[in-house]
C-alpha cells in the first residue's frame, strides 16, 4: 500500500469519524446549552471528541514517524504517547496553545480519559476541564475550578487543528515529499508483534462462530 492509499484509508476512518464528532458536538456547546443538556440528560461529547482527537494524534504520529518507536525496540510495546507528542510538535501551528501543552495532552489527559474517562484525574496536580465551544477563537482559557488552578480546553478547536495538520501531511504526500512518503509506507509495512494468546483467542472464537452459523 502506498502513502496516498494510506492517507485515503485514514480519511475514510479516523478523520471521517473526527469530522462527524465535530458536527454533532456543535449542538452541545458547553457554554450555551447547559440548561438543555441537563434537562435532556445528554452528555456533551466533550470527552468523546477529545479522546478521539488524541487517538488521531497517535495514529497520524505513528505513520509520520515511520513507526519509529515500535521499530526501536520491537520486543516491547513503546510509550505510544511519543507519537502524539511528535505530531503535535511537528505539524501544529507555532501559535497553537495545544502544541504548548503537548506533554499534558499526550500523557496526562490521554491516561485520564482512557483509564477513567476523566474521573481519575488528580485535580491538585493538573486540573483540566474539557469543554465544547463553537467560538473559533477559544482554544484554551485559565482560571479556577473547584478551588484549584484550571485550564479549560475546547475540544472542537483541538479537533479542527488536527484536521488542519493532517491536511499538511496530505499535501506533502501529494507533492511527492520522499521523506514523509517513505515514513508512511515504512509504518504500514511494520508488523506489530502480538502474543500467541491473542492469536489463539481469535482463532477459537472464529471457529466457534463458524460452527454456529454466525457468518457474514
């Protein structure tokens, strides 16, 4: 698979999902629709959008580094947050506030969202409030929340900056940038090693569903 095909695949999967979440999240402006959201018992998609955005950073970072951190030590699962840090550092605009807190996003917030959906954060260390705002000038604001210093992060603007950074990479590939093309194709060819247990588990359930006629 060449780099253009990889870009096409990413556009049809993680980028398309990111665009969908942006579209729907706009209806849940944290600052403007608080009363309606509470009344209808609806979540604001703020965590979902930010988590999807962080996954996108990691995925695009994996390709744009040529799977560097997996290849460096193929016997161990690397710190995948490094892929997000690389992507944010290299492809976000210099004035981006999200670029300035790339370590917080790639490590602290990612861990908080993945392992506790925001519920295990230690507010005394880093108090982050993820919100949805349709204000295009609103990336990040600082203040106090529950008595502690806090940063409010606009999930929509973060996602939009990811789309913009991805477009840069797409343009580089369309212009036949050899270095980035080689990295994308190298990452695609890299085979991530999985344990025998995982392969056996897959084969076992595959055979069971085939026997029971649960086929497509």
